[in-house]
C-alpha cells in the first residue's frame, strides 16, 4: 500500500506531535498526517490546517514520532532531517533497544 505524507507547521505546534518517515530514497521526512490517497486529509471542509499544509510526498517507512516542545524544537528537527545518517542511526537505536529488552527479560 502506498502512503503519502503531509506537513502543517500549525498542526505540528497545535497537536504537539509529528511523524518521521523515510521516502523511497531513504531521506527523512517529517509529516503531521498521512493518507493512502493523493488527496490531503486536511482538505476536508471543516479542517483548520488546510491553509498551511505542504505535500511531503510518497513515503516508505515509519521511523518514529517527533514531539513538539517549543520553537527551539525546529532547529533540532532540521538537524535530524538534514543528517544523512538519520535512517541508519534510528535503525541502530531500535536494534539496541530490542537487545536491551531481551537482556532485561532474561
């Protein structure tokens, strides 16, 4: 199933959460909503974010949620998105977390 990402800075600040995905080229993309069609869910008639939404593109894999913590968060997120090794770092983090949980369980 193909999923498409959308980002609204206003939605990110209001809802305090975004979602980090990779695209087909393993480039990190921050989204505030995803859909299985090319029509943005924010374009529904009663949605307040439809004016500030940006199409992120076709997405490949979910990485992790990103919690908004204020205006300084924007710099941190830009660093994550600009880091060429973000995908690899987060994959190693997930692997390490699983290994720690296995050790704790035994």
